[in-house]
């Protein structure tokens, strides 16, 4: 059975493995190995993730299958979309499930936890960025009622990619 729990500091290395494995499985076909490595080195190095763990008003929830981490979701405050949605917003920054655990409701359980956190903290909007070609995730978010409101450029190594920005009213 899958349990969703707030992450402990000592679980960050396991979360990092899930992030890298899920990201590589999802995006390896559309990116060069060099750009993937550059991205992992800059965004998913252990000290960086440990620092983010302590970021105020951020939340990290893990999906656990027994003791094994099979997915996670990270929420944070950010002022990137203030001009569109105002200040009372929370970003769903990352949502990753191991390939072999996908399609079994792990994503749904993580999303439910994220929504609970967002509504109980009285945020007005939840928003996220998703790559314009990540159709599977787009479909998942559409089913959760997210709607496109803008886009931004995301640098994958030296490759500028377009992320759609999606919002959902809480
Ligand atoms: C997008 C992602 C988080 C969804 O997680 P997931 O665990 O596969 O999600 P779920 O199992 O809850 O739901 C996935 C689909 O399977 C279906 N499903 C869920 N449980 C099911 C079950 N027991 N039997 C059959 N189908 C099921 C759902 O209807 C859902 O369909 P939808 O995508 O059209 O909404 C996951 O695919 C993922 O990590 N992808 C790679 C990383 C990524 O792209 N992250 C997002 C970056 S912005």
C-alpha cells in the first residue's frame, strides 16, 4: 500500500534518485545526454536539494511503498506569476513518480496531498510549469482541472524549452 508522508531530511538522497530516474525516463529521448547531465548537476545535486529542504514555506511529500520512495511532490512559494495571479499562490514545483509505479494512482495521492495543503493554507491559486511536449503530464493536470494561462522558457542545459504555465483556482 502507498503512504504519503512529509519527507525527512535523511530521505533526500532517496528522493533525489526518484527525481533523476523519473526525469531521465521521461525526457532522455528529447534531450542530449550532456544537457540532461548539466541539468541534474545544477538542479538535482544533493547540497542543492538539501538546501531547498529548508526553504521557508516549502513542502516535500513522499510516496512510500513500504520503505521505498516511489514518488514525490514539492510545493513552494514563488513570486514568478504575481502579475497574473496575485500573491496568494503556491507553486507545485515538482511531481515525479518512478516509471514502474506510474498509472497506479501514486500521482493522484500526491496531488491530493498537495491540494489539501494548498486549500488548508487558504491559497487562492495553485500553479505549475509543464513542458509543452510532456503530453502525459498535461493530460494528468487537465484531469485535475488545471488551465493554461501563460508560458515561460526553461533552460535545459543549453537548450531553451517552452513550459506552459497552468493554474487551478482553490
Ligand atoms: C504525471 C505523473 C506524475 C502522473 O503520476 P501517476 O502515478 O502515473 O498518476 P496516476 O496513476 O494517479 O494517474 C495516471 C493515469 O492513470 C490512470 N489510473 C490511475 N490509477 C489507475 C488504475 N488503478 N488503473 C488504471 N488506470 C489508472 C488515471 O486515470 C490517470 O489518467 P490521466 O493521466 O488521464 O489522468 C507521472 O506520470 C510522472 O511522474 N511522469 C513523469 C514525470 C513528469 O512528467 N512529471 C511532471 C512534470 S511537470
